[in-house]
C-alpha cells in the first residue's frame, strides 16, 4: 500500500525516452574551426562495440552537433557507441568542404578507435536532412573519407535530400530551389559531382537504410 502525504507534491514522472539526454564522455577536435568538433558518448560496456556517427542537418547552412535529443541514451542503452560530429557550413564552407569535414571526422574517430574502445570496422553513419546528403556522398565517393572509407559498415539516411542535385533543383518549389542554388550553385558539372547517385555502383558502403 502506498501512502500519500497531504499537501506534498507528487513525485516527478520519469522522462519519456525521447526526452532523455546525456553528456558526452569526451570531445575530439579534428580541425581548427569551432565546428570541427565531435562529441563521443560511451555505453557502459566498452569492448569493441560498433559506433554510430551522427551528422546533423540544417540546409547546409545551420544546425549543431549538440542537438542529438535522446539518441545517445538510446544507442548507449543498446550497448553501442554514439558520436555526433559538427562540420563547417555556408557561407564559410562550400558543400565540398562540408563533405571533407565529415570524412575528416570519420578519420579522426577511426584513428582513436582503440583508445575510445569501439570496433573501427563497424561504423554506421546516420545523417539527417542536409546531413543525410553529406553522409550519402561520403559513403559513395571515397575521396572524402580516404583510408577510413572501409570502416563504414552501414548508412542510415533520415529525411534526406540532394541525392540527385539536378533533379531536386528542377522539381523543387521556389523557396527550396533557392536553398539548393545557395548550396550547389548553377554549374551542371558541380551538381553531378555532389550527387551521391553519380557515384553509386563504385566502392559503396555495404548496407543502407
């Protein structure tokens, strides 16, 4: 039997899973810009588990790697490492440099895999919106990740766009077309180079969702 004290406030309800947050176990710097930062969240058991690398969205112009909501709590509870990487954005960095940043972040993590404790051969990239485009590009065009490309075991694309830049620009409504033009310009050869569909069929990452 549970007794209630008259006048006392009821105990707070437990947070729903999507409201739970966590603090990173460590932060890595992979460049000189303030956005070239990676937060790493560790599970309780740290023996060669896979790592999830999350890349945020923001229209290639905004966003923050700090906005991870309950993702660290969820993945850590599944005994997975979770990392969230920032990258330079417009107007400071063109999309090519943003993809390079994602590749550099992956390289920095893989180089520290033994120290952090995750399996360097089991990195899953997750990207949201513009981050999904960048992840898709990095996982289909090996120039961005370099030697770390082989570490990509899987890719998850959330609410993505820009997989076929020319088609997206042609079909997009006016406001969205302006976003694409800011990010990708007007040159067809650049559209092709920055479209993940251009590179599909080469050394793609093995698993996609």
